[in-house]
C-alpha cells in the first residue's frame, strides 16, 4: 500500500449538542459522514480508506462505508486517540506510506485539496492545509491581552493533514512517552515532538468548514446543496 485516507469520526459533537454524534446529523438529506466517505472513496489516488467511528455508532458507519469498501474501526476518547486507532490498522504498512487524516466534521472536502496534500507529500514528510485568518487573533492570559502576533504571520489549520507514516510513528512514539502530552491535531504532534521536520502548508478552502456549532449547520446545508449539484453535473448517483 502506498496511500491511505483516514476519516476521523470518533467524536460526539458536544458543541453542536444534537444528541447524536454530529457526523450522523442529516444535512442535505444525508448523514454528514456520507459526504467525506464518498469523496475519499472515489479519489483515485488512495489505496485504502478507514473511518474511525465513535463507539456505540459503528453500525451506522458500517452502513455508509460498506458500499464503498471502506473499513470502520472504533475511535478513542480524544482526536489523537482516534488517530492512534487508525495507525494500529496501518501497523503493517511501510514507513513510506502517505497517509491523510481528515475531520469527518469537515464534510464537504473536495478532490482538489486531497490532491494538493498528496502532491506535497512527494517532497515533504508532513503537510497541513490552511487559510489566512480574517480576525485579529490575540493571546489572552488572566483576562488580559498578553500577545498580538502580526496577522500576516497567522493561518487557520483545516484538514486533511498528511504525513509519511514513518514520520507520524516517530512523532507519536515521543508524544506517548510524554506524560504532559495533549494535542488538538496531528500536525501539532509532529511540530512539538519532531521540531526539525518542516510542515509544508498548502491552500485550504472555505468549503472545508468544520461543523462545530449549531450555526455551522446552516452553512452546511448550503455546502451540501453545492456538493449535490456537482454530483448531478458529473452524472453521479446519490
Ligand atoms: N475522540 C475523538 C474526538 C474527535 N474526533 C474527530 O475529530 C474531528 C474534529 O473534532 P471535533 O470537531 O472537536 O468533533 P467532536 O469531538 O465530535 O466535537 P465536540 O468537541 O464539540 O464534542 C471530528 O470529525 C471528530 O469526529 C475523533 O475522531 N475522535
Ligand atoms: C484538526 C483541526 O480541525 C485543525 O483546525 C482542529 O484542531 C480540530 O479541533 P477540534 O477541537 O477537535 O474540533
């Protein structure tokens, strides 16, 4: 195997507060998770796709994955624990394998950004997808502004995030030996534990919105309509 795509769907969607994991909320008439599964499974450059699903909801994921030959595994308690579950599935894959980790919550991912990530992994060990920030971003400590980094130096990470599997293995081996290890994403693990590994950045897309709060579901309906219009234009079945 040379390439793999992992869709991280192990969360419970506490901030959306729908009573079910947000990846199962129906948007545009389909569960959110159906969109990234379709996009990843139909991308010709990926040899294997894995969905890491929230425990207690594996059956719902299996139903969506089975028609596409996508494997489902149970997630962990945190995003990084879910990443590690996918890495266990890939335990037999060589270090050179290119692997992309994608948030299921960024349901409307397109082939173009997947392509940019895989292309970057030809020359780099680690790749992030990012967009410039539009707000002024500050560090706050004790209710006071502690730092105001120049906005032109800042960017917002989206996903996919891509790695040579051997690089990610080395980063996580060090992270797991650190009792203070916490991370909100996988590039953060590489950045912290393998500081000599450059993380290259490719352009993101506003359509990669991460559904996080109830208001995001309004935008998601619009993005779902766009996604389905593109499917119809390409003559694809739902
Ligand atoms: N234990 C976890 C937690 C999160 N994720 C996934 O990582 C992505 C980004 O996480 P987030 O947006 O925080 O999702 P939730 O954890 O579900 O949301 P919340 O923090 O509001 O509960 C999501 O696709 C989520 O399913 C995961 O695979 N395993
Ligand atoms: C990986 C990520 O989407 C990059 O912006 C983000 O860190 C995930 O954070 P969350 O709190 O798990 O949504």
